[in-house]
C-alpha cells in the first residue's frame, strides 16, 4: 500500500504514453527550445540510461515516454530539484530501484547538471 506521500508523488509526475509523447515531441517550439529538446532526448539515452541500453541504438526509444515531462520540468526549473525527484521516481516505480540508491541519485544529478548547463548556454 502506498503512503500518502508516494501517492502525491505519483500524481505529480507524468509518464506519457507513446502516442502522447509523440504529440509532445512534434509541438512547435522556438529554435532554442527545439535544440534543448533534442539535447534532452540525447542526454536521457546517453547520460542517464539506467538500463545501460545506450550501447545499442535499437533501444533509442526506450526513454521516450519520459522525455516530455523531463523537458517540461527542465524548462520550468531553476535548480533542477524536481527533475531529480522525477528521475528517481521513474527508477523506483518503473525499474525497481530501491529508494535511496546512490547510483540512481548520481545518474539523476549528472543528467540534470548537464541539462541545466546546456539550458544556460542557450540563453
């Protein structure tokens, strides 16, 4: 049974269906936002990659359903804290990683720091 905090967390974070993710991907954006979107997609696959799939491009779409919410959180975030929480939520709820796993936190922080730096350079 989920605690109230876990239920709130699950309600706050979105995992898109393949169709919803595709619709989000194809939205019109400024050239800077589109560049950030592409970089976010690449970084999810190359930097975060909790399933170690980036060695084979056949799995390129594995994290596609997380991309829209990651991007939305990145756009609205100054410090990336909520984005880190979302990445940890995904690993715990979708991949069975135990809460408090240091490697999951390291992966999330590495990704968020890279994305925030790229976002800053685009400004």
